[in-house]
């Protein structure tokens, strides 16, 4: 199933007070129609999708909250009847009296193979106030359902029967925090299930720290053990990165071991012999790069979306650049995969690594509200402009103001 994220809109949630909108589609007028863009004419016509989106900003600017908003969507999807209502479902902007009881908004725009969908919802501390799911196929708009509080005021009756509608409304009367999409999925509707699974695909890496959870080492080792082709591909990439690794082995551990498998890296010694080193004895950078490769390579071939907070963690600048480049090279990214990430690493702010419409900034204004805006808002940028230099000079905002070091000296000597 080929899934892509096209747009995200939200308001009055976490550090965002006013409505914000992020586009994951290309602005070709600024980028001379680069060939790295993802096309899906059946779903989105002449529009194209950026395979990479990078968010820059100071600490506490709100970058990570974008990841949390995507997490909010998947949390809502899995908020089933057999679970207790989530206590942190509603988190409005907290620095203003006018927003504390005002509804929050989330709208996600995405494509699933040949169709485009927009799911929008508003909610407050009592539950979901409105929810709409719209489908676009060859520019034809079809409202799959429209909800107001605990009532379905409009449905596509070819897909959602009167019986399903009645059962959904009965569920909503009991639990106003449930999504209609979630309830209909539990009803076993195949048409709805495909959309439900697509949204899970978009947000699957946002539940928690990507390294600690989604990139579980035993799961990754099992993938390599069961796929000689993937093992060969990861090994080739590692050797290409010139980390001193000449091969990778995956072995099964003894039944009593904590982990089922172990990954061994082969290194060539001065004597020309090969020596095995366990993964946990490798550098943090080698280990991290390997985990990303095991996870990303299948998606580069088959499709997928990765949303990562601080992608550069433990990675050398050149390794980070190589990961980004993998998604931006069509002959490698055959599956139309997307990489969406936050970072502080400015070394990849270069036109040969990131295109202008792949760069976004997050900054807090004087009211303490986070705002998101793209590099394309700055019209004076010419081809060949040094993005990194401009950013560090403060031309695009979204950088920390640290004050003069003498101020700290005065504090310490007071």
C-alpha cells in the first residue's frame, strides 16, 4: 500500500495557538522541477510530493510538538472501546485565557495509492465535536461521513450501512472521545480499514523515541536474519559509508538468552584476519546508522513514511547527509517513501542536499506561540544561495537568542 502525507493543519494545540498549515507538496516554481519529487497523478494530479521535509528551530520552539500532533492522530485511531479515555487527548495552548476552553483542530491530508483523503476533527476536554472524512478520486469529491458530536449527519450509504451508522452513534453516546473512523474499522468494513491502516502507516514511528521503541534491536536483527537480501543491502551501505566494517553476521542466540538474535560486525585486523564485534560494542553512530538502514531500506523499495525527532542524534554530519540523500534520489527511493524530521544540524542546509521547499522553520513569537513557515516564504533567495549561512545569520529567524557572554559573567561575579 503506497501512502504519502500531503498536508497537516492544526490550531490551539500544545505550543500552537493560531492555525498552522504545513505542506509536504512541492513548490516547483522555486525549484526548477527537480526530478526527485514524488508523482501520483491519479491521486493528486499535477501536484508533486517532497520526499524529504526538515524542520529547524531553537530548543523549545515547538518542533517536537509537530511530531506529537501526528502522535495525537494515531493515539485517537487506537482509542478503542476496550480502553479507558486518554487523559491527555485535549492539550490546548496554555498561555492564553481565550484558548484554555477553546476547541483544538487537526486536519490531515494524505494519499493512498490512487486516492486522496482528508480527515479533519475538532475536539475539547469533553471529546470530539466534529469529524469529517472526505475522499477525492480523479478530482471527484465524496464525503464518506460527516459527524457532529455523537451524530453522523451525512454518510456514503454505499460504504456505511444504516446498521453501521446506528451502532456507531450508540458507541459515540458512550464515548465521545472515539473517532468514527476507529469505530467503523472495528466493524470490519474493508473500505474503511484501508484508510485506517494508511493513517497508522503515516504515524507509526511517532509513538515514542524512534530508537528506543520502533527500532528495537531484536526486531531488527530478526529482519536481517530472515532476509538475506536485506542483510546484503545493509552490509553494502555500511561498507559504502566507510566505517571500517567489512561484513555483518546475524546469529541466533541460545534459548536462555535475553535476545533471540545477535548482530556481529566484521572488521579486518592488521594481520588481515576478520574479527567479529557485537553491535553494542560499536560506536553509537555506527549502531544508529545501521538501525536506520535496516528500517529505511525496505521502505525505499516498497514505500513508507518516517517521522523522526532529531534525526541527527549520534550521527556524523556526513552520515546524516547520506540518509537524507537516499530519500532524495529516485533510483534509490523507488517506493516513494517520505522522511520527515526535526534537526539542529545546519550542515545539511545546502541546495544539493535539501531543496528550498523541503525546509521549514519553527519559531515562538512574543506571545509564546509557535509558528511554522517554509523557506519559500523568503522571495529574495536566488539560486546558489547559501541556506546555512543565511540561517545562522538570523535571516530566516528560528534561531536561539543567547545574549552576550558578558551578561553571564556579570551574573556569576555578582
